[in-house]
C-alpha cells in the first residue's frame, strides 16, 4: 500500500495504471476508521481495480471550531485497517496541499433548496465545505467511481448535485449503513460517547426502526409523532429533528405513495451529535 502526501505524487502513481485501463475507485474519509469505512473498501473492490482512500480532516466543513479540534485522528490505526483491507493507496494531504491559498478560498456551488434543510439548517455552510473538498479530491484522483456511506444521506445528495453542476462523469455508489449488534450506526464520533451515552444513543436506531416497522399502521405525521416520543425523558439526549422525507428533495413527505421515502434523525447525545436514517422505500 502506497502513501501519498501530494497531489503530484498521487497522479504519478495513477497515470500508468489508468493508461493500462485500470478502473479507479475513491473512498473519501476523514479518518478515525471503523468497519463502516471498510465496507466501502469492500464494495469498491467489487467495482474497480485500484482503490484509493483519502484521509483528510477538512476544516471548511466544520461549523464549530471545537468540533474540528476534537475530531479523532488515530492515523496508525487507520493505516493498519486500510492495509489489511487491501487498499492500494492512501492520500493524506496536509491542509496547505488542499488549500494552498487558505481555507477561505472563494467557493460556492448551487446545491438547491435541499442544502438548507435538516443538517443544512443546523450546520449552515456545511455542505459548501463538503462539496469543496470532494471536488478537490475528485480533481486529484480523477476516479471512475466514488464510494459514500448512506449514513450521511444528505451529503450524498449534495455531492450528486455538485457532480451535475460540474458535469463530472464519476459514478457515485452509496453503501448501506453498517451497525453495531445493538443497532447503533457506526460513526467516528461514537468514540466520544460515555458508557451511559452509548446506551442512550440507541434511541436513534430504535425510533427509526419503529417508523419502518409500523409504516402501514399510521399516517406519516402520526409516525413522526410516535417516533419523536421515544426521546422524551431521556437525560442528556436532545432531538434536533426526526422527519419522514422525500429522498430526492428532503422535503417532508406528503404521501406514502412517494417513490423514495427516508426517515432521518439527528440528536445530541451528551456532548456528541449523531445522525442516522433508514430508507423506507
């Protein structure tokens, strides 16, 4: 497994491989890897010849400087996981390599109204930062396909919109959420949960599963109300939103007959903010 710190070294590695017809997959990450990330590597291996994983904690997508500061960076652990998984290359640039003119470079891409809903309402400017760094990674790797996890459902939608804006012919593969045995969605942020918080965090997946299991029994608004009631009287858990939405627009679903329905939730558990979702149909 090769490690690259610069775009030029990465491109030099990839150029002959691409010339020989090898298909390249990019798995963008911010490190602190877990089995959810490794599932992206596995799926990439089924769809491409060369797997490049990026590890870069992107400053422009953090709306809270403290969140950026405390983001876990267990790099030796991450590299060992990627080597065991059979990754061919790891791109680990510094901030100056990706933002040579500073992290406040002028960037704006029209992501539509969905940018300002859900996560966009609570983390203003977040998806401009996400699409900015993903575009930079796409330019560095020029992959045929890129892998993203379903847990960041809104992020995948924003990246697809960014691709359309730039007319990029990169296939996006969305990978299913990987969960712990008790249902908690795997996340790099879970490391910050205390033992008590860890138990409280199960309310996210339980409330979503209720919606999926009882979808035919109640109206959309009744489902949301009953699912939100799961969060009452749980110390240290603060619900930001729980909504059944159209998976294409992220607007609240108006009918059960809509083709692409998803239930999404975000909550602060202790001092850690978690998100989760389940596709209904």
